[in-house]
């Protein structure tokens, strides 16, 4: 039993490691082919990552990515592809910022209100896709992609000064107004130079624990995984697949709603035109790389955040920062390929093992029979 | 058993996380801190807006200013580009490390830098920070460089209304932000004041936060095609790099273009279509950047709002296309409108 676990662990790590090595080699080839020094960019990136302020940026970004990736992973476990995390978190952050800016409650209540609003909005937006899937059979992939665009348009309309937006005098930006200080989530200061780690990053980590517990230690989690593995089998054992689809979409959306909050509560305190975008799509990469495992996702989130932040200063040294983008793209491709390779290898190995055990077991029984 | 290993790994993981934070050394800025004094000509840094250099427009104009400062004033320039979808925290980090490296001034191109400049400027009182297109954040060491885009666009409207034969002119805005709406407002007012029977067909390529409307020429091309199909024969595109697609489509149809920000008739990348570029609404980002750098070198750093309007030729209408200068009647109308705006008899709206 113990040996089997070790095997599983090694195989579990083999996939991502193989993918990273392949991506690294391919990126180096790209660098060579484009006639750039293939070593210097990496050195610069590691040098950047050794600075405390960049480290804080990486941790903060990883927290944001982690939440987005968890949202995607909840869907993946249920065999649902929620591409709409991007729209869900943006709409959620915007509505939460609006509500937060128009209400002034004492500290914890204000934060709680903002968090609850964000989760509800995220869940609602994802729930539309879930509802369409369960009632009309619309593919959640198509529905969530479209809902992303609708969210963009809706936000652009809501944030107009004639609706709910606010344009400060002399500014060319539109905001939702500032959340009062009671709604600022305290962070962990790392010194004046380094800045502070958003308090919500720790909430993100806690969400990872909850995710692990719910999926692996509750009946609901079992139902969810069972339905994801085989809808018909789950149905046969008394799980309502439709209910599970809708519920997991709602949960996925609620978690997605949290993804904008580290930035909103810890830094900007308002939703403006330049609020970070694209986190939901990065979340898909991270969930894939982390194999939907809370720990794997955490490591992948850190990795992608590292690539993002460490590369951002490359252009100041005369290198293209798009190197990191190329690397991220290559990671996604190699992840898919290497996981498939590892899976095939594992299946073959298992078959071999079972074959051996059967052969051995058979020999044993015949001996016993002989003894009889 | 399995539970224990899981818990152990979680423990290791969180320890690693904690380590990576506490074991960190110095910050990116402290390592490269020759804050004390500048190199001979001084050091200047520019942090670009989305799109970066090569957008044939806004960012390139800022670069042109820096380039001239390097050549004429002997300053050493550093450039930094943003990543797509980044947050304010990234901008703060970028500006901080640029300021700490001894750059003065540090210039943020575009309104998105405003919150970051406000934070960083307070930390470096001896460094001047320039921000283009924003006057909402203020400080002794912040120079707010703003333009009256609506005034230049008004003149373009006058020219368009005079030139159009179909009585339909197009306006293509990159992203529907308050800034681009200033271009639309001025243009529409200019058209209507000149000839009320001319219709303006306004169209925006994308809605924020989708800023690809400044970056994707294919979007501009499709939009221009649509306006041509509706009968427009003059198209004014205020869409950064996406505008080049519009210029291509309009040029192929044999209609008139009005360019934006730089004098696009003279631009190398648009050489093939230059005959169709009637004029461009210029926004002299180049000189504004140069002036700011120069003011620091002269020991009189700019501070507060530095406004560039029609009166100071900070915005205007370019006259490099001979086909345009030959239209004496149009030129006369434009000049009259310009005079009206400068002496205050015409006030141009900033919102459509």
C-alpha cells in the first residue's frame, strides 16, 4: 500500500516537471532562434525575483491567481469548463466596489458585505450558464465565453458617469468611487521598501484548505467528483446530475467572485477602467498545471506569478518581456502533452503490475490446491 | 497515512511560502540606488501606456520626445512597458524602481498611471513625476501634462464637413473612454457648426477594460469598412495602432482619412496610404515630454497642470498633405475656426 502511494506521488510530480523542462528547453530554443542571449534573460529574472518588493508582488499576484484557479478547478472536477471566470470576477469586483463605496459600516461588517456581494454576483453570473446548461442543454463553454463579453459591456455601461460611475475632475479614468477605510482589508507589512502582502492572500490560502476538505472529506465533494467522473453512474447511484451541475457552477462562480478582491480590498479600493483583466484565463492555465489539486495549484500560481513579475523589468535591460508569455504558452501545451504521456505510462505500469500479481496469485492458489 | 503526508506537504508548502518572503534580501530599488546624483546629462525614464512603443501614435510620440532629449540635451533615457492586465501595484513597483535608479523626471504615459504616480511621488519628493492625460492627482513634484484634444478635433470636424460630398463622415474611437470621447465631442461639434446637414457616424472599437481597440488594426479596418458602406467619405480615426487598419481600408476605397496624435501623413509605416491622409489632429506629446525634461535640466521643474491647447500649438491640424493645402476654402474655414477657439468666441465641448 505504502509503495503504491509513493509511485503515485512520483507519477504525480512527473507530469508537471516534464512539462516545465520541455517548456524551458523550447523557450531557450526560441531565444536562440531569435538571436538573443539564451542565458541572460533567465539570470535577470532570477535576480528580479530575489528583490523583496518583487517577491511581495509575486505573492500578491499568486493569491489572486490562486482564487481564480480554484474557481476553474471546481468546475474541472465536475467535468465543467468554466471559461467565464474572467467575466465573473470582473463583474463581481465592480458590483462589490459599488456597494462598498455607497455603504459605510463598521470595519469587519463592511468587508464581510463586500465579500458576500462579490460571491453572490460571481455565483449569479456563473449560475446563468449553469441554468442554461441544465434546462436547455447549452454547453457551458459557449455560454460562459459569451457571458464574458456581456459582462464587459455591462460593466462599461454601469461605470458611465451618468449611471453609477464617477469621473474625478481632471481625470480621464472612470471609477466606482472609493470604498471607505473601514472596508480596507489590512495587509501584512514587509517593510517600507517591500510593500505589504494583501491580507486577502491569506484568505485565498484558507480557501484552498476549504476546497480540499469539501472535495475530499464531504459527501457533497464525493458526489461532485463522482458526477464528474461519470454522470450516468452517479445518476444510477442516486445523485441528481442536474443539481450537481448547477451547484458546482454556482460554487465556481462564487469563488471566481473572490478573485478580484485581493486587489480591490488591499490596494485600489475602487474599481476603475484599468482594473486588472485576464486573471480568469490565467486561472485556467494554473488549474491545468496544478492538476486541480489545491497544493499543485498553489505551486503553479506561484510559478506563473513569478514568470509575470520577474519578466516585467526585462525590457529595461533590452530584452523582450514577451519571453515569459511565450514560456507560459509553451507550459500549457507541454502540460497537456506530458500529462497524457504520464497517464499512458501509469496505465501500462498498472496493467503490468496487476498482470504480475495475478500471475503470482494464481501460482499461489494452485500451490494451495496442490497442498489440498 | 495519506492524510499525514498531505498535512505534511501542506506544512512544508506554507513554510516555503513564509521563507520566500522573509528570506528575501534587498528590494529591487535599494540595489541600484545611485540616488545621489545624476549622470552628466541627467537620467530620464518613461513608462509607456498599453501598446508600448511602435503604436505609430501616442506612445511613439512620447518616445520621440525622449529621443530628442537624448540627442539634444544629452540625457540618458530608460523605457519601461506595462504588461497587459496588470494592476496598480505593478505600476507602483515600476515607477519606484525607476525613481530609485536616479531618473528625474519619471514620466507616466497615460491616465492609468495616476494612482501609482500619486503614491510614488509622495515617497520621492526630490524627483519630478510627469503624467500625461491626467490632472486629478496633484503634488509639488507632479507635472500634469494635459491637452485640449477637443479643440484639434473641432478643426478636423470643420475640415471634414467642408470636404465631404456624401454629407456623411465617420468617427472611429479606439476604446470608449472619457479621453476618446473628447475627440468625438470636438469633432461632432466642428462638423455641426460648419454644416448642420452633415451626419457623423460615431463608432467605438471596444469597451474598457478591453483596450485592444487601441491595438488591433483589423478592428479598425472592419469598422472603417462599415462606415464606408454606409456612405461616409471622410473617416477620422482616434484609435492608436488600430487606426492604421482604418486608414488602410479608407485609402483603398479612395476616400479621405483624418489621422490622429502624430502627423500621420509623414509616418514611415503609413507611407503607402499617405495620399489619402488629408490631415491629422496632432497632439504634441513629443514636445511636451521634451519641455518637461528640459525644465528639469534648467533647474525649473514643471509642476502642476501644464496645459497644451490650440493657442500654444499643443494640439492642431497638420498641413503636410499638399492636396489639403490646395483646398484654400477649407483651409480658410479651419483658420477662422482656430481663431475663434483661441480668442474664446468658440467654446468646444469635452463630452459628446
